[in-house]
């Protein structure tokens, strides 16, 4: 081999060595240690860091540690080149994971810590499925709450229309029925018949009343009971 050829090969080897050690010649601005040639990351703003340092940083901040530029997408930490089809698929799952409520920083961490793209896609799909399930549960809970609120409002409106409100006057009327007196827990001899009482509580089905001449005597009626008459 000629001397000229040896010099040419030596020059190429020196160039390759220089390219390989380029990262090692830089210090990570986070930990201030030399950046290894393996396990490093370069952002879109062309700043390089140790991969482990950078992942810890973006877990709380979505900016470049050096220039504070916004970290816009996981493509800025690419471990290998992907063709357009692979990137479109990956971007779809990145959007899916980020929209599941964990945010871009956490999505980025899951992406870079996954041992394969397939593993990340499965994780992202599961996150999104759980998000949809929880959203549906919350939606159904809210629907039931609104329906119950509407029923309460309707019932209260109907009670007001019928005069069944706290403070309204009513007269007991067991119609001489001993069974009704026993059920209402009033005097069986009829001495409580036709007494005036005041509504003190209105519930869904029942109402509580107190005799006007005895503050301690409480009687509970069903709203549809035939044994009382409201007094105008």
C-alpha cells in the first residue's frame, strides 16, 4: 500500500474519531458532566444533554434546559430515523396518549422509556381506553345527578301547587277509622280527630306535622293520605 493511500486512510480515521467523540467533548448543562456518545439527546434548538438528565427535566418542564425554548414534540428526541409512515403512526399514538389526560411531558417520558414502538402504542391505547371509560362514567353520573335534581324540582313545584309546604295548616281527618288512628299513632278514642296541625317537614313521600296545641306531638302522613285536609 502506498504512502499516499496510508495517509488518506489515516485522515478518514481521524475524521471518524472526531465525529464520534464530538458529544464527549461537550458537557451536559444539567449535570455538568461530559455527555456520553451513547444515551444522549439533541433538541430541535441544537442543544445536547445526557438522556437521563433530560428526561428528568421534561417531567416537570416543557422547555429546553439551556435556552428555555419550547419542546414541541417527541420527534426531537429520536433514537433512530423513521420513515414517514412510521412517524404518522407514532404521532397518532402520541396524540392519543397526550389527550388521555397525562399531558405531553408524561407521554414523552413513556415514549422514550418504552423498549419498542409497539410497547408504547399498546400503553397509549390502554391509557386512552381508560380515559374514555372514566369520561363515560363521569358523564353518566352527571346525567343521573341532573335527572335527580329535575325530579326534586318537579316534586317541589307540585307540592307548592298543592299547598304542601312547611308552615301550611292542616286538619286531621281519620274519618272515624280506628285503623287509621292506630296507623297515625293518635288517640284511638277520637279526641285527636279534626285537630289543627302545622306541616314541619316535607319529604319525597311523607310529611311531618305537629299539633298546634302540643308541640311535642309529631304525626307522619303520606302525601296522598286521605286522612288530612289542608286548611286554606
